[in-house]
C-alpha cells in the first residue's frame, strides 16, 4: 500500500496523508499548505481515485469502485 501511495503526485499524496492518515480537516490542510479548502477536497478525491486505479492495476484489489472500501485505516470520508 505504501509503495502505491508513493506513486501519487506530491500534492495528492500530501493531502491524502494529512487528511486520511493524520486526521487533519480540509480547512486545516488548506491553511497549512496555503491552498483553498476546495483544492484540498478535490486533491483528496483525485488521490483516492488514482490510488484505487493503481491498486486495481497491481491486482491488489479487484472490486468495482462502488464496492471499494477505501483505505481501511482512513479516519473519515471526504
């Protein structure tokens, strides 16, 4: 999983880590990174989709998107 996360673009990976793993809010992330809160939300959403595609391509998951339980350690949903 960590190897797959490392494949994400830097901005996506940063927001994903801060939100899903470290538990910061999108508001807090926006303040830290000096970006809009909406940018944090969209990068998080795009990071999840990109990570899901990477996991599917590497045959680590095979579920369609609607059934995918995203990151079992995620603290909250977007």
